[in-house]
């Protein structure tokens, strides 16, 4: 999440409550957690009430009884508005109370003591991930912090509170406690080519995924034999201190960040530390190599994420990553461990197949009561799955689009879950998960 530099945003703490009052629900939290409810805004975002889509900051729903299954939890950090003296925690709460902000999250967690503020009921759809398929099927949790300073912000109190909350939510909605279902915002792609480069990278390299998964009771570890063609990234956080740099907004005046534990490994174009880092056409449209910038997600494989094994050469492991063979240094299989999983490849005869940022129905599948918006058009994103490569399936989704407009606008067909006949696999493609049509892929025989 990125907050506007608006020092006028201060939280309306008068709405804070731990017990029900008129119009304010009790927080959905486990016993023993310091938790309160501060409602996010659900209102017109301006004085112009002619546009039924001109509102914020979430959509009422009845998940999962309305057909919108909750299948994942997304971990965010709040970032900060530099011009404000308020804490990132208070800024996030204030922003979500402003309907003009256009975003929300179900929960916000404070760094200093792990206090939890719920802002959107979990049955409703918060606008948190920048991807509608993800929003439909997830719960978003903001953590107070700044990604480039995460080692300072991500405290043990925060980890403990967040893990307790996630265990509670996972049990409530039957969400598996693994990295295929407990995602970072950085794992989520944008929906369309038009805004693809705007994907976020929080909570960033300083979030200790290994420790967090331990707290969830789901440690990152080998789950399959050496014959498995799936590997899971598992660097040792405290001892894994790769060089990272930070630069100004123009990409200039870069400086090295202090040495600190990190959750990722760099990926190279060949099995050598001297080989260039891999690149990505979205992050580096000029074709230049990946960099050590903390916000450059083109060349980093993150703890807990799993990929198809391409090959092994000495202490170097290659995975299929973003349409290319990417090499990581893996002595004694201490960084990438063998795991289970369903692998996919393009159907025979295809040079490559398209990938999608969301799992949406075709235009012909929308009812006549809902005017079709061109932004819903099923269109491929800038990445493809080439023939001869394999990728890990991380979920199965039917084509869906939850149509919602502001309730007081009284539009026909409001709160309709539009479903289609297309089945999509979600796959672990690079730093992010994306979608492929089931009809375009073949499943490979399981090994290991």
C-alpha cells in the first residue's frame, strides 16, 4: 500500500470500539488479541453523485455464502506519507476512513505493540490488492511499516499478533496455511497491461517469511523427495544478507542499504555469481539486467514461494521463472528444498500460451441487466508461458466477476456474482502469481 502525502489525514478515533454500538460491529478477532473496529468509509467519494462507481472504499458482500469463496490472505505494509507527522498506522486508518482515498484493508496492525484495527468486515470485499480476482477471494492485512526500513518496523509483537489473527481467519474460512494461500502484496500481479508496471512490492525483502510461517505452525521445509521437480525457496533469514540498494525517485543517487537479514535470493542468467541478474520486460522494458535495488522485483525469488525445477549444475539450481531459466546459488540444497505440487506446461503444438492477470468471464457471459464495461475484457498480460517450460499450479479458479456499485445509486444487477465456463489455473510464474486457461495447458506426471 502507498499512502498520499496528506498531513490532514488523522484517524477518527471516536469510532474506535471493542464492543458493539449502533452501526459498528464487533471486531472479528481471536480471544486475547488487542483488537478494535474502526469502520472504513462506504460513501460517495465526491459531491458528484451521478456516477454509481464514484465511491469508496470497499464493496458489501456476503462471503462466502454468496459464492465468493475466501481462499487467501494478503500481507501488506502501510508505507508512509512523508509530509505527515502521524504514524503510518494512524495514517492508514485515516486514509481508509476517507471515501476519496479509494482503497481499504480488512485489518491494520500496529508495529509497537501489535494492536489490531479491523476496518472492513471479512464478509465484504476490501479494495486492497490492486487485483479484482484477488480482492474477491482474499482478506487483506496491513502492517505498519515502510518496506525499505522493514527491519525496524517488523517487530516481534507485530509478527505474533498477525500470526494469531491469521491462524484464526484461516480456521474460520478453511484457508490452508502455506505460501500458496498466505501471500504478500508483492505476490499479486496487476490485472491489465495498461497498469501492469504499477504492481506493489510490499511487505518487501525484510519481512521474515520463515519466522512468520513458523508462528503459523506451517514452517517452510522440504516436503518431497529429491526426485521432485518442484522446489521451494528457503534462505536462512538472519544469515542471508544480500547487497541491496535504494535510489531516488528518478532511479539515481543509489546507495547501499545496511546489511540485514532478507527473505530472498538473487536469480542469475547462468550458474555463476558473475553472470548478470535476470531481467523482466515489465520492470526493465529496455532489456537491461536486473539490479540490486530493493524495489526491483524482477530478479528476486522469495522465501516460501515454489517453482518448477529446470535443472541442477553443481551448487547452482535453475528454476523456470518468468519465461526463462533462472539460476540461484544453492549449496547442499540449503536455499531451495524439494516440495510437492502440480506442474503445467503448454499444450502440444503451442509455441507459447497467453497469461492473464485475473480470472474473468467472457463478455457474452454477462447478463443483459449488467452493462458490460470494456475494462472487463479478457485480455492477455505482457508475459507468456513458452513451450518447453513448466510452472507450478497454486490454485484453480472459475471465471468470476463480482459486479458491485454503490448501494445508494440503486443500479440494476448490483451485487451480482457473474460466473463463466472458463477454468483458470493460478500459477507461480515469477515474483507473482498469474492465471492461465486450463484449456491451454497440460498437466505433467507427478514425480517425487
